[in-house]
C-alpha cells in the first residue's frame, strides 16, 4: 500500500475551507441575534414603562399648600 503524505498546502486548504464555512454561519447568526436582542430590549422597555405608569397612577400624592 502506498502512503500519501499530507503536505502543508493540504492542511492549509482544508483549514481555510472549514474556517470559511464556520465564519459564514457565524455572520448569519450574528445578524439574527442582533435583531432579537434589539426587539427584546424594546419589549422590556415598554413593559417597564407601562408598569411605571400604572404604579404612578395608584400612588399619586396630593399636596395641599396653605398660607399662614
């Protein structure tokens, strides 16, 4: 049986192929994750806003000023 020697160029080409594939997947996932994070942040801010308004309506204080 003849053994084939693995050369440096063989390794480099295979590593580049794997790296390109992984980087393509990362870029596509990164865009999706940015959109999800922005959407989630907006939803959280809206929830805090609504809860704050409700809390403010319940705990309003009436201040009466009298002159002596």
